[in-house]
């Protein structure tokens, strides 16, 4: 395996304007560096902003820089990119602690009523939908419609009913996450609802990554002093793929934290093969370093 850093050549830096915010554009550019040779995709990649990754390099601006793990090195002679590659063979042992960064497409499969096959749902949107649906039911409301409209209906009905139990339910959710200190304060309903939604998202993303770890040979490390996992998830983004349809696209979330190696062979395979879906569009590559 090989680990590569792929930079846009100085004389074509304006190229990033053509592919900025276009997941399909980056996808196509990467495929040109890694010819399939009839084997399908044999690489993972992650896109970053050059000035954030290599700020001391002369002339670096807002162009993209890509990191890739691949079965064979990318093409070195390319008119658009400068490629730096080195062999990649992490030596892992049970109990090793690694800091990690992962951009992933977290989804969950669930069977819909009356449907034979499971449907994949975006974890972030799904967690909000479930909480809002539950709150609407408690207030005797219809749970249909757009998320923003449903939130307004819930807040209006909550204000009219002055439900103390609803506030207690939301406070209990917030107390279980990273906003627990805020739960001790007297919060307006709108803010309490927003914190509960954020906590719900955090908990579902944590559950998603924990399950991935169980299947891929690692466990998230707990910070005993703070009584929580050394983990955070942020940077939720929707990436449109207009060439695949008007509503086509995928979401991504940036995970960061510390893990412990449970099964070196399983984790090595995950480092080479990636985690989650949308791997061909820049998701799934886990970057690790020893701590």
C-alpha cells in the first residue's frame, strides 16, 4: 500500500475554482490518477485546504490538497497535480493508542413499513427527525412536514401547554451529552430544544462510530476525568452530485479523537479499505498517528 499527498501544480491553481464544492469533480480528478485496470477502485482519498495543511509552503493559497491510500502509487507524471508517495504499512499491536481523523458518510439502514428492502438514512438528519417526531406525538401534533416547520409547531404547542414534562425530557437528553453544564441553567424552550437536537446528533454519531469500531478492530478511548469518550464530530456537510440527479448527493461528517487497537489485522484492513460509504467521493479514509 502507498500513502500519498497530492497537490495542485502552481501554474494551474485556479483549477480548484472548477471543482470547489463539487464532489463529483474531485472524484473524477482522483480516478485519473489511479487507473482502474479492470480492478475497480483501489484507493481512498480525502480533500483538504492547502493553506490549512501546509501553511509554510511558498505560494500556498486556498487550493485543495489530497491525501490518499492506495494499492499502487498514483501517476507521478500528471499535468495538474504534483504527487508525493511513500510505502504505507502501519505496524499495529493490541493496546496501541492512536489519534485519528476521519471524514465519513454516516448512514443507517432501516426497513420502512410495508417495504421489503432496507432504506439508508443520513444519521444526522435521522436523529433529528426521530426526536422531533417523538416530541410532536407527546404534544398531540402531526409529525409531517419540513423540519423547520415542525420545530415551530412544537415550540408553539409547548408554549400553549406549558408542559413541564417536555422540558424535563429535553433536559435529560442534554445532560447525557457535552452540553450537560447548560442543562443546569434556566433555558428558553427554543434553546433547550436546539441543545437537545445537537446532543441527539452527537450521541447517534458516537453510536455509529462505536459500532464501526467493534466491526473494524478498534475502540474509542474514554477520558476518565471528563467522563466521556475522547471523540468529537463536526463539520456536517451536504455534497450535491448534480450529474446523478437533481437531489443526488451525500453527507459527510469530520470525526476526530483517540482510539485503542483491539484487533490489529481488522484495523489494518479498515485503514486500507475505509469506513462507511461514499468512499469514491472522498469519505472513509482514516488518518492515524501514535500518541
